[in-house]
C-alpha cells in the first residue's frame, strides 16, 4: 500500500471517532463534557498509536528498502511496534472507561 492509502485510512478513523464520541448534549455539566472530551482524546491517541505501529510493521519489517535505504534491526523494529501497540491498547481501554457514564450509586 502507498503512504497516501495509509493517510486516508487514518483520516477516516479519526473522523469516525470524532463523529461518534465528541457529541455532547447541551444540558451536560462541564465535568461530564470534560470527561467525554478526555475519552475522545484518548481514543484518538490510541488510533494514531496503532496506526503508527501497523505502518512501521508494513514498511519497516516487510519493505525491501527502509527509509533512505537504512534498515533498523528487526529486534528494534519489533520493540517499537510492541511499545506503540501497548500504549494504543492502554489508551483505548482508558478512553472507553471515560466514555461510559459514571455510576451515581454503587455498592462500593
């Protein structure tokens, strides 16, 4: 895939996240709006992180030529992919938790 295809995929994912997550009703408190926006921001960070990990995997491991014909060692590339994937998963989990409505009354 060309780099423009990767950029279009990222743009579609970011627009989708912004469309579905950034909508807040007018009667919400500022605390709930801030919580919703923080969750949206974390999901966008997660999408960018996972997109970068996939891009590195596709162009760093499987490409014939690296950036300016410089190829990093496969272990370094895998470490970068693993770090980006772990960060993306963590941000995704935290973002989904922030998007859920808070419990007013709980057993704890």
